[in-house]
């Protein structure tokens, strides 16, 4: 009888360990799905669909400026998107300053635009670098065309 009781206790202990192991594996899987899994999008349609629903996704857009977008999560009424500049058709002196920089954009939930099109929704090093490039280009333009600008002002 003692052998039967001992085996029964051992079986219950083993069963509890198996159940605990299954619960831990299931919990880890759910954490991975909800927080770590990122869908890879191959086209704009997939990316914009994920953006509309603020579902975690990664997309690389290839054009004159190559960006990597990662939709992170919903943040209140906004959808957080990380934007990283991978490459651009810029002079190397300008590109070297901004390559691999990132910014976070907080788009209103359901808004379907490329995050970098409205920099007022973004913050980070990449946004600052874009603004510095624009200011430097405007400064150069004004200096190069100062005579023409003065002549036009005198006509008014």
C-alpha cells in the first residue's frame, strides 16, 4: 500500500511539473506574439494595412530615400512608428551625417501616410538632421541669390 501511495504522490508531482511547464511555454509564446513578433512587409499595401490597424510590422521602402519603418505599438490615440534612414540620393557629405539615424513618429490611429511626410509628428535625431539640412540649403540659396532678392525687394 505504501508503494501505491508513493507512486501516486510522485505521479501528481510529475503531472504538476508538466502542467507548469506547459503554462510557462504558452505564456512565453503569447509574450512573443504580442511584443516581439514583427511581420515583414514586402510592399506598401501590406505596410499601410498594418499601419491602419497599428499592428507590428517592418517595411523597407526603396526610392531616392530608403527608409526602414517598424510599427511599434499603439500609444494612446496614436500609432508609434520607428523610422530609420538607410540610404539617400544626397551628396556623401550630407548623407554621412544622417545615415542610420532614427526618429519616432506618432501618427494618429488609422492615419495612412508615410511617417516622414509630416515631421511635426516625429521626434529624434533624424528629424533634427533633416531640419538642419533644410536650414543649411536655404541659407546657401539665400546667400547665392542675395543680389536678386535685394533687387526684387527694391522693386516693391
